[in-house]
């Protein structure tokens, strides 16, 4: 039955929840004003009182254990900023500022030096150390500190990547602790806080990546995002086609794109009925702006208990995979400022179930719902199926914010997804087992897709074919098509016994099975960037070092095994008719171009800044696609995790 206009929008319990939330927000505002007027001795007095009360209500054994945890986590908890956190672990960090195209000043952080390399130049001139670049981006209501506020260095992904020889950069969204400034507006104005995820996608992410690549003189980087940091990157890659050439692989940890909703039924129905009710509760500027105040007033274990209760109430997370020691260290660095509008944007996505841009005309669907039709109104979606960058997702089986089936439906076919059954959302940052369960997926994706042999020339000339090796150190043998392998094995085994020849053929056949590209692409042919004379010389060298044909055959079989996991990125030839169709469900059309099985939507930005919606029919030429994608379950990963490719489990 249809509800009555206005009054029928919410049920009675939802109106009661709304009234209660408004009263609480009003009370919080009053306390905040009073607190700002209080001198520091009184504020510290509140802190001491809360500590005494908490300790009196705790059991003796809990107090002793908590005292030991506080000693180990106090330095991390009290660190003032990103640089201090890195210094505690012995790493040197740089701070950078990038100006976006719409005038916001964003803070970037850089960890490019291993211990002992502080005086060396990295990615800065001919005589500097050349390192592959990684860009890491935080989630909603966070900043870059969440990546480095670990009590144990071995569980910090950022520090481990630095030790492996990467040049690691960290982004910050506009409005947070490190990006609360602009050249053309003041943070005290409503205009400064008038941004949503649209601005993150159209300005913050591409401008930050451009600055990093210009500073390091690198052609591309690898992107690692957490939570909203994944959504921002997917949105940016979908609306900036050239950005796909600058990001060699996208790795999403706890990826958020189209959440099903909140676990608490009352709150969930309230925000789904009218997401704009958040504006009524929190205003048009900062959301939850009083959080630092409560943090300064409350004893840390009390603050941790409040955060855990809120997460359980809203998302049904237990937090059991994160130690109490780590919570005491990390929770004080969890919150950072953002706009109320960016949170409203998420609730619009939850209500519609689509990864869409911000709906400025929020009343239109309500008005059209009277006639039961909304065919005249449609909010622009982020065209994520157009993304060409390889996508690797790692999600938790107990994460209520991740609907992996919806995500895979909206992402391109070359997407790879891996599941960690017992993980919740924040576990990907701070769980006690991240180094065993999460890091191997990241290392495998970086090894499979990000290659130091990429150069700017390769991206400037898309007609060339670039072969990306699975290892940056170990030299790889040449590649062979199916026919070439059989011919080479037959010729090298001409003098061998029939039994030996049969064994060799079986090895080649099994190797061929393992090398079938994902998405139905064909096995790479000799024309895809390989010189036959070099291959012949490599094979003859292998033969000359063998004392028998049996040894030569073994060398070839070993080379084929070594080749597993490598990836071929095929670019189009100079003319459209020469486009290669590799992976992603593409097939050559009658004129030789690569065609897709369905049309694609495209979003662009006009010179006047207005977003334009377009579509591309099937049969368009594909200039750069990815084939032979490597499963994230390989490379020695643990736990027998399932991998989804093209929506199916492998």
C-alpha cells in the first residue's frame, strides 16, 4: 500500500529515531561549545575522572593486562602525525602538497627509503635509485595515518613494501587532517565542504597520481586502496580513460562500491528512506566533527569501547581479529574530517543499489514515484565496466559493507576477486594475521602486473606490444605459441627414445593447459612482440649446455614452468584493423578489430565542467586490453581461498 505524502515517508519508529538523533546532536553541540570554553586543566580533569571510574569498574586482572598494553601502544597512540609514526619505526618520510584543478591543496606522504638509504636520491635524476612506485589511499573518515599506526612493523603493509624496494606514496582526501585548505575558499565556509565522491574521482585521485608520476619520472604506478579508497579509484579510472595507462594494477582491500546497507534495521531504513536526513542531523559541513573532543576527554580504553560498540551497532562487526593492543594504538588515528555530503552520497548509493554519481536533484525520484515511473529521470552512473587497468580485489567473508556479486557484475571481466572468510572491514588494516592472509595477495598482484620494464615510450606508442614479466629480477626465457612448442620439442627429441618423447609431449600439453588466458583469449602468437631469431639462439644455447637431448628437453620444460604466471599486455597496431583481441571476452570482428559482446557507457567532462553521458556500441576498436590474467590464489597463498573470475568461482 502506498504511503501518504510526506508523513508516510517514514514509519513511527523511524520518526522516533530521527527525533532522538536530533536531540543527541543538539546535546553534543552544546557540550562541544562548553568544552571549547573550558581551560585545559578542567579538560584534563575530565580525562582523569574517566580513567579512575573505568579502572574501578574493571577486574584486577583486566587492569594489569591493560597496563601492559598501554605501555606498548602509548607511543603509537600519542604520535602527532604521519611523519612521527614513521619515525617511531625508523623510517624517513617526506611531505608533499598538490593543488587540484579546482583549487584544493592536498597533502601527500612518501616513504621511498629503506633504513640506511636516507641520504640517497630515489627516482630523482640519472644517478638516483630507480624504484617502482606504489600509491596507497585510505577510506571514509580517515587519513594516511591508518596505514602506518601499527604496533608491529611486520604487520604494516606500507613498511614491508618499502623494505622490498618500492617507492610508496600515500594520498589524502580533501577536507581531512592533511588537506584542510584551498586557494579559493575557506574551511569555515559551506562552499569548502560542498564535495562528494564525485570530486574525489574527477580531481583528487587523478591530480595526485599526476603529481607523483611527474615527481618520480615514472610512466605508471600501482594503486592500493582500502574501503572508499577503492571506490574513488574505480570511479576515477572509469571517467578518465588516460588514467588507465598510468595505473598498471589496481588492488582493492575491503572494496566498497555498492554496500547492501547497515546492519541496524532502524538506522538502515531511516537513511534509505531519505539519505538527506543526514544533513538535518549533522549540518552541511563536517560530519562527526566533535569526535576529537570526545577523544581528548575520555580515557583511551573507554574510547576504544565506544568505537567497538558503534561498529557493532551499525555494521555488526565484532573486531575479534584485532588485538586490544592494536586498537588502543590505532583507534586514535582512525577518524579524520570529511564532508557530510560525501556520507550522504554513500547513502544515495545504498538506497538505489547502483554505483552512481551524487544526485543533486534529490526530490525528483520522490515526485516521480507518485506515478510509479522514473523513466524520465536517471542519475549518471560511474561506467566502471570501461576500466582497462587490471583489477585485483581482496574482501572479507564477514564484511557487511562488501557485496562482491554486485561488484563483479559492474566491473570488467578481467576482475579477480579473492575471499578471506573470517575477515571484517577493518581487519585488512590492523588484524593480527594480515601479513599471512592479505599481504601475499598484494605481492602476487604486484609481481604479476607491475613491471619495471614499462617505459614512457611504451605508453606513448600503443602500437607496440609490451611483455610484462612475472619477476623483476629473474631473467625469463622467450615465449612460444602452441605450434612452436610442439615443433621445437619434436626437433629436440628426434634422437630420444619413444618413451622419452611421449613424456615430453605430456609435459608440454599440461603446461599448455595452465597457460590458457582468462576470459577466452587466445594464446599469444609469435607476432606479439617477439623476435624469432632471439628465441632460436636461446634454444640452441640451452641445447649446447646439455649433454643429451634428454637434458635439453628438461630445460625446455623447466622454462615453460617458469613462464607460468607471466602476463602479456597486448596493445593495438597503428591501424584499427590491427587491434588485438586478448582476454576480457573480446573477439575479432570481420574487419580485424576487437569487438565486445555488449555496448559500453562512457562518461566525459566537457570544457565547461559539465558531466556528459555517452555510449559506445559494440564493435569499437580496443586499443589496450589485458589477457592471461593470473589468479590471485597462486604464488604460494594460504588457506585454499576461492578466486572469482568473471563472476564464477575457480
